[in-house]
């Protein structure tokens, strides 16, 4: 086996394991929506009070986001390899959106994990002036509406799955599931932007199904491809 | 379609759109009172009164940064010479700068309305706290936002000039733009309004021309 083939085989296995793990971790993310009262997602004061009482569910959700972001670096390049000859430019641009999206997601989650406990404690115990100052500044979020965190990753999913369907690199059903996962990611952006809870619930519900299904399916195919020593992804 | 010979349509469209959007950047210098850029208190008061100018500008800046993901790899491929690692590194800097730029502007777009309202409605303690922290900029001196993109522009234009991959005038314009992006970083660090105006003025003239020109060229030239 030449060097390139060997790299592809190794990459597929690594990508496969990472994709399966992302899929499994995404099931946990349903906790984020179920465990967070709707009001606390839009009101910083309620959020801090809620977090100081029960920090566990949100902390787990943020850690899951961080781990998913790190794992995505093993998956995104493999998916890019898979579809790059269907349309190089779109594959390249979408790969960048995916990597940046997951990076922002990871940094967002790390920042919140590190700073929210202190802020919530100071908010609950602080004077009126302290509370006003903390509320005025809110959560130390980057990309608060999720344009990159969810929009970037959603764009990556939509573009890659359209290319995969066009180039017959994935089963049609899996491609459609991937596109729906991408649409759910974008719905999360608009749910946050419009503060429209039904849209947020639809996005989260759909994402809770489509994300794990797509990633676990992809991972198992990448794993099997590597096992059987086939070249170039999952065709 | 064979990907090694296809024209770079996506890169071309993104570059032309970037050039057109850069025209809007001139709005910043014309529309924003100079003190507002360095004094957070004044900024929040002006923003609370009229947020549209800044919001439009931030959306334009974020859009330019997002379009860069289509432009940078394509221009990198266009000027690919015997220094592929250098191009790769420069592309990395340009992409990192664009990513930070997009996230920074989207963060300001998402958080400035609440901060400005809290500042205007707040008591003196709240105002002092908000003004002390200022806008939630990720790269306040624009070291990556402008410096990263400037470094990318400098490398690709120097290589293009050396290998004759771009017309001489085009490449020189790109090098000039890169230098003035560096000047803009220095202006932000030393808070020099004059230097900032000069850099912004040169950028406003050169950027639309350079990007539209490279967009037209990408559409004509098959890139690797």
C-alpha cells in the first residue's frame, strides 16, 4: 500500500470513530434544551439564577460542545476528501465554514464553562449595582446569535450533503438527513435571533434526531471503508 | 467536471462581491464621527440614537469576511508558485484573520444593542462599568483582522508579481493595500486618527479595484 492510500485508510478510521462519537454526544445535547427553561435562554437574569441553582446540565452540554468541536477536526477533512472532486470550490469553502463554525462553537462553550459559574454566583450574591452591571454586560458570548456556531456548521452540512448526493458519495437518504440537520442548525440561528421558542424547539428536536443519525451513519461507513481497505471514503 | 481545469467561479463571484461590498466601507469614515471610534461612552450614546449605520457596516464587514473563505484559497491557487508552503501559511493567516473578523463583527452586532441601551439607561456606576469594558471586540487592535489579511495580501501579490501571475499594476496595488492594512493596525495601537484616515482612504480606493479585478481574472483562469 502506498503512502497516500495508507493515509486515507488511517484517516477514515480516525474520522469514523470521531463521527460516531460526535453522533453519540449529540444525543446528550438534547439535555441542553430539555434542562434549560425557555425564559432563561433569553433573559440573562433568569439564566444566572437558574445556573446558580442547577449548573450541572448546562455545564455538561457545554463540555459536549467543546468535545464535539475538537472531534470535528477529524471528520471535516475526511468529508471534504470525499466530495472534493464533485465540486472543488464549494467543497473547499464549505469545509472552511465547517471548521470555523466548530472552532467558534468550541471557544464559545469553553468561555461559558469557565466564566459563567463566577458570574452567576456574583449575580446572585451581589448588590443591585453589581447585578445591573453584570446584566448590562450579559454573558461573555462570542457569536451570540450563532451565525457561525450553527450557521457555519449548518452550511457545511447542507453543501457537503448536496455534493455527496450529486456525486453519489453517500446514500440518498443519508444525504437528505444531512441536509435536514443543516436546516435545523440554521433554524437554531433564526430561533435565537427572533427569540421564537417554537422554532427553537423544532430546530432542537430535529437536530436531536438528524445530527446523531447522520454522524453515526457516516462514522460507521468510514469505519467499514477503512476496515475493508477501500480507497477514498465511502463511495 | 474535472476539478483541475474548472474555472474558479465561486472564488470569482466571492471576489467580485467583496470588491463591491468594500465600496460600503467608505461609509465608516464618512458616517462615523471620529471620536466615536475610540471613546466607548460616546459610541454607545451615538449607537443608541442611530444603530443603523453601524449595523449595516458590521453586516458588510462580516459578509466580506465570510466571502473571504471563497476568495483566499482561490487566489492562493492562482498564484501558486515554487513556494507552496509559503502560500499555505499566508492563506492560513488570511483565513484566521477573516474568521476572527467575521466572529468579532457578528458578536458586536449581537451584543451592542443591549449594551448601548444599558449604557444610556444606566446610572453613573453602570455607565462607568460598561465604558470601562467597552465593545466586545475579539481583536481590538485588528492584529489578525487587518494584519492577517494584510500578510496574506502581501505574500500572494509579491509571489504573483515575481511569477507574473497577475498584471504588474494589479499586484503593486495589492502590495500597497497590504502595507496600508499594516498601517491601520499601527493606527489602532497608537490611536492615531490621522493615520487611520489615511489607511482607510487608501484601502477604500484600492480594495474594490483589486478584488473585482482578481474576481474577473479567476473567472478567466483555470486554477489548481
